[in-house]
C-alpha cells in the first residue's frame, strides 16, 4: 500500500457534521487523503462516496456488537482494523470528531497513529450545531468511566483510552489543537484553538424580483416538541395554527414541510403542507431551493437558513414562550445564538 504524507479522517454522525467535514476537506485539508467514517445508519443517503478518497459505515459498538461473547469489545477491535485499512500508511494523521469522550472514537487517538506509522497526529473537533455553543464539563462519574475503559489495554494492547479532563468533547484536552465553529454562532472554547469555518454550503444568489402573480413558497422545519418533552401537548395545536396563519398572511400557499427523523408524528405539519424528504442534508436542500420564508421552532437548521438565504427572506422561530429548557442558562445561550445569526422570534 502506498504511503501518504497526510491523511484526514472524519467521524460523523449527522448531516451537519458531514457538511462541516466536507468543507474542511475541500477548503482546509486540500491535498490530504480524505477518509470519511459515518456511524449512524441513517446517514447513508447523505453520504456521496465520490466526494471522498475512501468512506465506510462503522457500527457503533454499544448498539451493534458482534455476535457472541464480548461482542462489544470485539466490535471495537474490528472497527479499528476497518478504519486503519482505509487510512493506510502516512506521515501525518488528522482525526476529526464532534466528541472524543466516547469509546467508539477515543481508542482511535492511540491506535491509528501506531497502525498507520504516523509520526504526527492532531485531533480536531467538528461543530455540532447548537450543542457546540456551550461547554459540558466531565462529571466525576465520567472521569471514572474513562479510567475503567483504559483497563481494556490489559488484554487488548491496541485499545488504549486517552483520558482527559475539562469539556467532555475534548476541547481542553492536550491532544486537541483545533476546534471548528460555525460562522455567527457563539462559543465558550479556548480562543487560541478556535477556527471559524466558511459557510457550509454556498449561498444562493440574491433573490430576484418576482412577478405579481408568481407563486410564493415557504419551508416549515419540523422537530419533535411534545414527543421530546419540550412543549405541553395542549400548546402544539395553537402553535401549528399560528405558523399556518402567519404564512397565509404573507400570501404564501405553497408550503414544504421537512420532518425530523425522530418525529414520526410530524407534530408541526398542517394538512395542506407538502411533506418533502430530500435525498441530501436539509442544509444542502435549502442551498439548492429558493424559498420566500423559512420557519420553525428551535431547530438549528434555522440558523443555517439565515446564512444561506438573502436578508429579504424571513427566517422565523415560533413558539418559544411555550418551550421548556433544561435551565435558564440553556435558554439564554440558545436565544443569543438565534439572535446573533439574525433569526427573528415570532
């Protein structure tokens, strides 16, 4: 197998992380061998294999262990062999992930450099939407679990867990030298490690003037609210009706509805909406589709809609007065992020 100077590996679990990885690959790590690893089965329709030098699905050890005794442990070892085979030999290795405090990813920090012969390794953090605007300090229990995971090396030398303290994603860890953040979003990471990514998708040109009789089109972004415990059931119907009334007041009758994978009930859908299921990330769909308004509740996709569309296109967040949050701090941080990006509250 030929040796590469630099190999960049991206562990992704969501369309947003995929778009961030693709932007890094094309704008920042040009010239490297690009290896994509996705570990959520639902990501398959989003992945375009032609955009990568190598890519693969990696089963999550906890949810897809190998059959038989110690299936989870053997899956970890199999995953390392799988990814190492795609990486090959290299001088410099760059690992990207949204979080490093998980056994499915952490063991690669030690195993891949050894198996690839890399003399240099860097770990870098991918943005993960609204989750990335706050820090999540490791609890004492999680610190203890890190130590417990380190015991695997006693009977599997390739499974050496990298323990660290501070933020659970690894932003404070000595092995992390860069944290990618999205443009316009606040963050609480060490400034010397932060690098703001360019927009994840190319924005549409400014909307040209429409003819008076041209049909206007809107996108409603759904998400689980009642099902996720974010809103009382009795507040859902008034919210759905309020969104539909606002669109009618704007003279918009052509309405697409994009549901959330974890919302089979399509809580925000109205009977006259057109349900869409684009074969790509929602952000990519928006970049390819002209809308005259984009509305939702607290989906991070509203932030990217604001970055993609011309300022003349309203992007609105409805119903926040009825939402529940884990804490007042979480609500304040999230509200600040929406306001900073230019999303309007209705």
